[in-house]
C-alpha cells in the first residue's frame, strides 16, 4: 500500500479524464452519423446539406467538433511534452496549437450556422 | 534487491536514437498498436484544416460541392482520404481498447494480445468497408 500525499494543481488528472470523456462523446457521434449517412446515402448537394442543417444536427456536430479540439489539444500537448525539450520552443508550440484549435472552432461554428 | 542491481551490467539509462527506434527495436504487437494510435492522431490533427475546408466547400453552394467532388475524384486525393479513414478508425478502435484497459478490462497478457489482434482486424475491415461505400 502506497500512501502518497497528492499535491499540486491536479490539471494532469483533469486532462486525463477530459481526454477520455471527449473520446466517448466522439465515439457515440461517429456511430450515430455513420448509421445516418449509410442509411440516407445523400448523393446530391441538397441532400448532403440537409443532413447538417437541422437544429439538432448543428448542435450535435458542434459538440463533436469541440470535443475533437479539446481531445486534440491534450494529445498534441503530450506530443510536445514528450519530444520537444527546449522550454521556449515548447511554449511557442503550445500557444500555436491552442490558437489553431480555437480558430478552427470559430471557423466550424461559422460554417454550421450559415447553413 | 541489491543483488539484482549489482548483477545487471548493462549501462542505464540507455539512450535511443531514431535509427535504433525505427530499425533495431522490435515492438510487440500491442506496442505497434499504441504507436500507430499516436501516428494516426498526428495525421488527423495535421489534416484538420484541409478537412474543415473540404467540409465548408461541400455545404456552401452547388458549384463548390461539384468542385469538391471533382477534387475528390483525383486518385491521389482518394488515396489520402483512404489513409484518413484508416487513421480515424484505427484511432477509434485502439482508443476503445485503451478505455477498456483503463477500467481494468483485458489487462492480462493473453487477452491484451487478443484484443490487439481484434482491433487490427476490426479497424482494417471497417476501413475496407467504408472505402468501398464512399470512395469507389
């Protein structure tokens, strides 16, 4: 039995759980959209656009993408922590990763709510 | 405990270069699944921007939809899309295995190896099926 006194900010555990929670949401959405698309087989522009234009679809797709970006942030942050040793370069890559993902989130919101 | 420390004559820690990692180290199958989980994640992350752009084209106007369709008809683009379908499915299936390991399902050596084989079979079969339905 190891009795450890846990100290610190705990963001490691929070991110560990967040990575798994977002994974479950994405897995469920993937199943849902895969069955939906294989069933409907939208072949024209109108049918394809229709798939994503209902209120629920926008909401679900946006949630999926937000989960994807949070999940990707944790994964890519782990990569920089594993392979990039110089602190300045690592910090720069962290910041760039966040900026790119936040930018993508704005972009997809714009695409979805213009439908 | 002290004995085992003294008898090991190998210098520790051992630092590995990229060449050793790529050609000298023989990873067991679960290790290959794990590194491919990372590789597929990186591939998907790098392609997020282009994929978002493709999605935007496909839902914006009939003309952009057709432009995307003819772009996706290119064999090289199809090959890349097939690769991304594989990356997504491998990441998903291996991820489900990792989630099960997290809750202590299948952590003994025999079942850990079996689930690895299952992940490879299922993800490759699903990749083949989706490429057939979407790309062919």
